[in-house]
C-alpha cells in the first residue's frame, strides 16, 4: 500500500487533516448515493413507476442494515481512536476484529430469515397486492449483499482511521461503478427486470465489502485484524466491548432508523392519500434522501477520527477547531443541496420517470417542499456525530430519537390532516427544524447553567 497519503493524527494540523479526510470521504459517499439513484433510474426506465415503488417498499430494510453497520462501525471507530491516542494499538485492533465478527454473524442470521419468508417480510413493510411480485423478488435477491455490506460499513471507518481515506473512497467507487454496469446489463440486455436490479446491487455491495475486508486483513498499517483468543474470559470481554460499541454508535443507527421511519411511514401515508402513484412519487424523494444523509454523514465521519483522537489525548483546542469545521461545512453543504432540489425538481424527477405522468406531477410538486428540510437534516446529522465522537452518548441518542420517532411520525400523521397532501412532504422538514431548534435551546440552557 502507498503511504504517501497517510494521515498522521498526532502531528498534522486539524484543518489539513479534515480536508484530506473530507474530500475522499465525501467523494466516496456521493459515489454510493449516486449508485442508489442510478439504480432507481434504471428501474424507473426499465420496469416503470411500479418498479420504483416496489424498491421503495423494501428501502427500510436497507436502512435497517445500514443503521446496524453504522452503529457498530462508528462505535468501534470511536473506541479504537481513543485507544490509539493512548498508545494501545493492540486493544484497538481487537475491538475492530470483535466488531467485524459480531456484525457478520448478525447479518447472516437476518438475511437467511428474510430470504426464507420474502412475502411475509414485504407484507410487514406495507406492500400492496399490486406491488407484491416486484417487491418480493427484489427483497429475495438483494439480501445476500448485506453480509458483505457490513464489512464495508465497519471497514471504511477503520480504513480512514488507519490513515488511508483514499482507499476507503475507492472501495465505494468500485462498488458504484460495478452497480451501474450490472444494472444496465441485468435490466436491459438480459431482461431480468427488478430481479436483475437486486442481483446487481448484491454483487456490487459484495465487491466493496471484500475490498474493505482485504485491506484490514492484509494491508493495514496499524489496524490490521487480529485473531482474538477463545477463552471464556476473552469471550466475556468481547461481549462487553461489543456492547459498548453499540452504545457509542447507537445514535448512528438511529440516524438510519430515521430514514427507515421516513420511508416506512411515508409509504403508508402516501398510499392512504394518493395510492400507488403517491408511493412512486415519494420513491423519488427516497432515492435522493440517502444523498442528503450521505453528505451529512461524510462530513461527520471526516471529523470523527480527528475529534475522537484529540478527545482521547485531551487536546481540547483541536476538538473545538474540528467541531467548528464540522458545523460550518455541514451548513454550507446543506444549503447548496437544498437550493438544488428546490429549483430543479422537474429535471430531478425526469431522471426516474415521466415528470408529466400522474406520479411525476406529484413528485415535481412535492420535492421543493421536501427540500426545505435538507439543511436542517444535514446539520442534525453532524451535531449527533459530534456528540457521538466525544462519547456523550445520552445527548447523541436523545437528539437522534427526537428527529426520528418522537417528531417525524406525528408530523406524518398530523400535517396531512391540516394541509392535505402537501403536509406529507413537509413532515421531514418540520421534524428536522424542530429538532435543531430543540438542540439550540438545550445548548443555551446548558450554557446558562454552567455560567
């Protein structure tokens, strides 16, 4: 492995580290979210709006796996960063290995259960009889890729911590390029439809996961996986460590759960008010939502190893400097993305299906309202990421819960009563804006108490 781009967390300036982490992390994350959007474009043009709606029905499963992977990955990365700052490299490596084994076992069990009962699974996700054939096929064939996705989610955190953000970026880019080619091949020349899209996603996810795992097994400079002992005491320590990883990373999982709640509740409410065309229109927003989340998450993940390492070494000036960069970058990115979706909804919808059809018109009218929440969304992801990075678990968990279950679900059910179908599109912006207001209020009250 080439060490020219390795990052020295001990001696490099904070702004330099942040820039060198942000550019490849953001580029890699955007390539993966682009993969998701392009997948939807192929499905929309190759299968139709019902295909987009069917994939959207299964989308909460993606969020569940992503949330689990981010929880374990972020948690073990924070813990490993702190151990590294205290010169405990072996302990850091053991923590990462334990996290990898745990996530793999859980993913295998869940995937097998879903593949054995695909129809039951999609029924639980709110699938209609019309969408059942597509949704069932998609769920069954996409599930195997989620095992390797765990290696990718956890591995990319650790690869960046190992000082190789460009390799982490290429793991994402290779996976994204494979998915684009395989989507085209499976849907059009081979005519496999929605099943082909699922197979393409599973294969590309596996490729990215294998690359990440290979780096940690054979090429890592400091964070190479280490065989844990199998004694009773070692297993007890592994369980304790994994439990702490999950506690620290729980807010990351709740961030993904917010997306799962958004997709699941939105599908139900859109189905109630606007039928299958409404679900298809909302599906366009759901294809773009991982892009919003990816931007916020990329900025947060770029700051996380700097903040956690500095926190572990008690370098408070570096923590504050990285925090300022994190929040300023998140706000700027959120504003740019929000304006893009507010002013160009017609073109963004046209990428998936006819914007002048019934589903297309619903999406074109709704996206600008949905985009009002993007800046708040990205800022909230960054704020939760900061509290997680300094092991302030209660704050990170409380704010993640607030923007998800506490505010989002009531907004979805109450706003349409007052505002009609427009209220459904405003549910996410309302929940995110109220969450940010609550965070600012909490910070203000806490500062007064300390004064």
